[in-house]
């Protein structure tokens, strides 16, 4: 009835996109952006992205076409969740904290962030398609790491002045853009303890953000 391929892994990918859409609405759908909600949604999207590939590799009767479809879908979802969504969040912060970002500098930085991000995703797809076995290393910083870096950085808002905080946050975009395309190897974690640790950390940071939001 519908085009595409649907399985448990794809459903997890879709949940990540849904989480990002909720987060974007939290920024754009209110008179005052709900930054903490957006950050929690970014964390949730990162957790979904962490598990969809793991689940996909365990699917029975998985064909090469299923694998290629999953890789393409995952990269498109990553573009929304970890490139577009963080950029929207940055502009939401500028409005929330009433900080005027330099228009030219900001556009240049976020454009570099977006271009570097899609370059990183395209390169990963190329490596994945040409690999004869499982990919054991990432080349460059995975875009999914924005779901960890930005929420942790956001906690600095409680100790820094608004102008300094937003400046630091924008600087992260420039640094992360460089790390996306820098040619270095990063081991690809496969141990269950890594997934469990990431989930626990995600819950802790999300709980802190929710506590701060309700207490402010």
C-alpha cells in the first residue's frame, strides 16, 4: 500500500524524528521557547538513533536492500534530528535570552555546521556501502553526538550570563562543524554497557533539565 520498508528499526528511527518535531514545536510553537523541553527531545532522538542500528542488525531475514534503505533513512533522519533541530534551538535561545546574535557571523557558522554535517553523513554512507564487513570506526565526529554535547552545554546557562552563554553555544557550532569533517578515527562502541551508560546519562540530564524548568 505504501512505499518504503517498515520494521522495528525503522519505527525507532521514526520515533527519533517525532521527538525532534516535538522539540522544534517547543521552540517555534510558543511565545516563549521551551528550551528545556527541546533539549530533552534532542536527548531522546539521540537515544533512538543509538538503538535503531543495533536493532536493525538483529533483524531476521534482513536483505541487502533492507540494509541500504535503513542507512539512507537513518542519514536523512539524522539531518533533521542532529543538524536542523540544533540550529532551530540556537535561534530559539537567542529569542529566549533576548541576545542579539551577529547576523552574518551566525549565518556563516550555522551554514558551516549544516554543510559539514551533511558531508559527514554522506561520507559515512559511502564507507558503509563500500565496506566488506561491519564498520568498526567512525571517521570524524558522528552527528548524533550533538544530542549529548548541546544538552550538556545548555546546563552552563545556570552559571553564565546570557550573553556569554549564547556566545559559547554558538562557538560550539563552529567547533563541532570542524570535528564533523576532521579526518580522525573514533572507535564505534558495541558493548551493552556503553548503551546502558548513555541511557542513564540521558535520563539524569533530562531530569536535571526538567527540574530546572519546573523550578524556574
